[in-house]
C-alpha cells in the first residue's frame, strides 16, 4: 500500500510540474502573438531588413568571365597589340608546344568516344532484341 501511495504522489507531482510548464509556455505564446516584444530585447528603432542583392545575370557556360570594370585611369586593360615585343614573347612562350600537343589529346578522345559509341549501339540493339544477358559480342 505504501508503495502504491508513493508512486501516486510522484505521478501527481510530475503531472503538476508538466501542467504548469505547459500553461506558462501557452501564456508566452499568446503574449508574443499579440505583438508585445520581449522586455529583455527592446526594439529601439527600425527593424532590420536584409540588403537586396542586385539581380543575377545569366551567363552562357561557354562565355569567358570578364576582367571587370576597365577605365584608363584606374583599371586599364591591354590588348595583345599594345604589349611590347618582350611582353609578347613572354605571352607567346610555350604557345606552339601547347597547341601541337592538343592534337594528340583530341585524337585520343575522338577514338575513345567512337569506341564507346560502338559499344553503346551494340548494347542498345541487344536490349531491344532481348538478348542482353548472353554476353558481349552477340550483336556486332
């Protein structure tokens, strides 16, 4: 009997604590919804508003990025023709070797793409015929 009475008293206490915390939370929600501010954080002026960003401009993915604002006084931009011969030599250094190496790289990618296209066509044909599980080389 004592054990039952002890459990009943503990349960009633827990219920009372939970009920008062719910009531105080509900009271706070009602006062906040009514428009009163928290006295710990008074509003002294205009409420803060985020800065509006300028509208974003869509750029083509193949278009290079610009170099920014160019004015003669603050940010000059030079063309290749305006460079001296020494500066043009620095810019041109390695240009020929880079462009001649590109041909071999492009040819390698071209061969790999052609091989992949042939395999994809064969796989698509096998799937359409329903024989894709028979192994490679079934459909040329």
